[in-house]
């Protein structure tokens, strides 16, 4: 076991019906019925292939949230990536799904439809009712599918912060294990939190302010982070907290976006840990389609900053190259546009060039990595966003707790 959870090395699956929860949630183009990205689907392929190759009768459970869409296109992509058929059925736990599961042969794979078509799997259901894991085991998706299965495997680390029946209910009644992707991601983020090579540098940017502040308090108070490099809206908020001149346009944006409360939080953090928090030295904005830069304190009042400047990027590069561990969440600015991508591009290149161990997470961070074709040069890229933030904020993830329970249930016939 690892972290008190079974791995695939410790279970026997040949001839057994295995329920495997994956996270293949991807943006969908409704006009064409196709997926705009297949990153998460590709990431779960090793677990799916291993279970099928070992002779499992494999049933995949997944959600598709952003577009509240069917998982049918996901089955087609999985079929292509695996080079073997992945069956699909437009049912989750009804009679048709149960009959299809009973008919599976060794090595066959069946993907059920979007589990969030079942009310008890929806986020609103989770947040309002707050069912215990024991209560989740009594929901219909678990009560109807668990009797057909011999083993439950969770490979959905990206959804490990969710407290829903398909993620936490099956482990109450079935012997359970984590898949290869879950194992890899849990190990990667645990290494950052528990045994980082020093110095440990966090690069925090982007516009997801709550996520960044949630992490910072934990990694600073626990001594995990030796340095935090700030950029994007995170950097602007810290500059505002420090009383540095960032331009009235930037301040207006912060308050109009209802982020004013974070300025006070930044003040508190900066007073306690100012020596470990690096702020941008210069900022950039775009005027008439052209990039312009100035030192902090010399920014024209009317502008809104959209990137860190040259000297900041240079300073951050030096810190990253000397790091033993680098954790990254969020770009330095509006990297989608050529005039405002310099800071992100330079920092990302430094992350690719460093000899330190690098862990990168968050949707925008992954998008930037792909844009600059640096995927192969990153140490580890996490598929999780919310789960990653919660873990680095010191919370015990609901799915981790559930898997530990399920790992204590003996396998049938063992």
C-alpha cells in the first residue's frame, strides 16, 4: 500500500468486474459534438489499459460537467487511444446499464454515460445534503452497481476534492484501490509538501485568487515554500497591499472583480512572510496594440497591467534555475495574446530549463505549457485543479479518506 491505499500491484482482477472511476471531463464543442481537448482522457489510458490487459471486465464511470454533456465522444477517443473498442451506453445505473455490465467478457471495456445525469452526483446535491460516506453508499448509483462488481478503482485524482457517491460511496462496500494516475499525482504533490528538495519555489499567478491565497497560508506557515514568486492578478494584489503604484486601472479592476478583500489578506501575509514573497519589479500593459513596460511606482494611472515586465521575468528565472523544487499554478499575465505573453513565456522556459523537480497544475498553466510546446520538459503535470489546491492547502481529500476505508475491505476470495 501507499499512503494507506491499495495500488493495482496488490489486486487480482482477471475475470472480475471492476468499477473504475475516471476523470475525463473535457470542454465540448456542442456544434460538432467533439471534445476540444483530450488531455485528461490520455492521462487515464495507462490504468484502463492495464486493467483490461489483465482480464478485468471493466466498467468506467465518469462525469462531464462543463457542458453537462454525454460521455459518448469520450468513448470514441478512448477507443482510438487504446486501439481497442470501448463500448458505450446511454445509461448510468438503470436496467440497460446493469444488463450491459452483466454481459461483459474478460478484457472488455464499457463506459457508462455521464454520472451527473443522476441527481445524487450533482454538485448542488453534494453541497446541500452533505451526505456522509456511509449515506453515500445507500444512494442508487452505488446500490444498483456495487452488487455487480468485485472491485472499485479510483483513478480520478482531479476530482478527489469532491464528496460524491461515485467517488466516495463505493469504497464503503467494495474492496478498493487507486489507479496509476491517482497514484502518480498523489505521490507528486506529496513530495512537494513533505520532502521538497531545497530551495522550494512556488510560482503563483493567474486570476484564481482564492486558490492562491488558500495555498499560501499553508505552505508558508508549514515552511514548505522557501520563496513564492507572484504574478498575474496575484502579483497585482500583493503590490496593492504593499502600497506600490500599480496604476488606478489595475486597482479598479481588482475592486470591480470583488477581489478587494484579498488586499487585506495579502497585507497580513506580507507582514508575516514578506521575506519569502517576491513581488513584480515592473509591469506591462498594451496600448494601441503595442507592449509597454514601466517600473512599479511609475505606472501611468489609467492603465491596467496585463503582464510582469522584463526585469521581473529575469529575476524569477534566476530563482527558478537555482531551485530544487518548483511548484507552478497560474500564468504571469494574459499569455493568450502576443503583446502580453512575454512574462509567462520567459518564466515557463525557466521552469523547463531548471534541473529542479517541477510540478505544474491548473488549467491555464497546462494551456500555457502546451502553447509553448514544453510539455515534455516539465517534471510532472497534474490533471487536478481543485484537488491539487485543496491538498496543498492542508486538507484531507474526501476520496483519499474513502479509499483508505475501501483498502481495508478484503477482496472476495482472498
